[in-house]
C-alpha cells in the first residue's frame, strides 16, 4: 500500500489533539481544527512569527519572576481591550488548560 506523507500542518493539528484531554482533530471540513470539551483550537503552522510578537514574548520571559507564567497581551491601538490577543508558549498554555479541564471534570 502506497501512502502519502502527512502534511506538516495536519501533523501539527494531530499533535495538538493528542495533547488536549479528550481532544480530536476535526479535519478541514469542520469549523475548528481541534476540538475538546472546553476549547476550540485553530492551529496555524507559520513559516515565522512576526518579530514584534517574538520580542514581546522574550521581554515577558526575561521579566517573569520564578513560579509565574510569562504572558503577552497585545491589541491594536484604538481597539477595545476585549479584542486583545493573549500570547504564551504552548507548554505553559497546555499546563493551564489541563488544570482547567481537570478542575471542571473533577468528580464530586
């Protein structure tokens, strides 16, 4: 049987789905790339991130005290604060998301 190699963006979505509790890759025909009970993930595999985002995150890491998560919150000037974006690394986000899912799934 001749199988085609997996596209890197599909493999990225699969890895995200495996990392999430009860997560699954929905494929290109659905509205979200990866779904789980509490999160709807849109996965983007980019050639590179904008330099401003990289520099802002490096500054957050540099200034972050031990035991805390470095997070960047950025928005466009003139836009509502509710439209700001949150940027953090995947390992930290996954730890927080897993704790959130554990908390809401904890047996009574």
